[in-house]
C-alpha cells in the first residue's frame, strides 16, 4: 500500500511504475542470477542474493531508473548481496565448526579451496574467470579503480594457489 501511495504522490501511476520495473526485472533476471551463482556457488544462495538485489532496486526504483546505467547499479547491488551471503556463510561455518569431508571430484575440491578465500577474493575471481567480466566492468561493480582490479585478482589467485596447495 505504501508503494502505491508513494507512486501517486510522486505523480506517476503505480501500474506504470510496476510495469517499468517488471520489464527491467525480466530483462536482467537471468544475467543477475548467473553472476550471483558464480560468486556464491550454489543455487539457493544465488537466488537469495538475486532476490535481495532486486528488492533493493525496487525500493529505490525512482532514483535507479533515472540513473545513467540502472543495469550497472543492479550489477553492483547483486555483487554486494552475494558477497554478504558469503560472509554470513563463513561466520556460520566458524560458529558451527563443522567439517565436510572432500570427495574426489575436482570441481568440489576447487569449490572447497575457493570457500577458504575471503569473500571479496571469491567474488573477484568469480566475476573475472567465472563470468568473463572485463576489468572495467569489475571496477564499476565493486566501485574500485581499474588498476586495483588487477592487483586484487592477482592477490586472489595467489591466495587460491596457497589454498589449493594445502588440499
């Protein structure tokens, strides 16, 4: 009810605003889910990050739709939501101190080694290697200089190599 009232107060019809957002959602849903999946590594967490990102965009829709790049804002938001989920997962794992035995699957071993990295390192590797984003796209999403992207990717790769060597 509040959104309808706010839309009317702003001089726009709620149904028009809703349609604009629905179109935006349909255009970007799959790509955003892929980004979140590349960062989190599982469908449930990726869905949670995607949903949270779209809710944040919807809550700010009037400002977001007026931005030069609403899709860029959405990318930044989903990356941050996915990283927050990784941080939360890490805190829960430390609290539970549970151990999950490895299997012989190399894919699971890679995911396990990635899981030992800092969430920011997991995210930058997922965006760079998993999604194939350019340094400029990563810099925009993470709100960091392009030169910093290269150094962070290098540091994340080194951290991964150390963790992989410990396997």
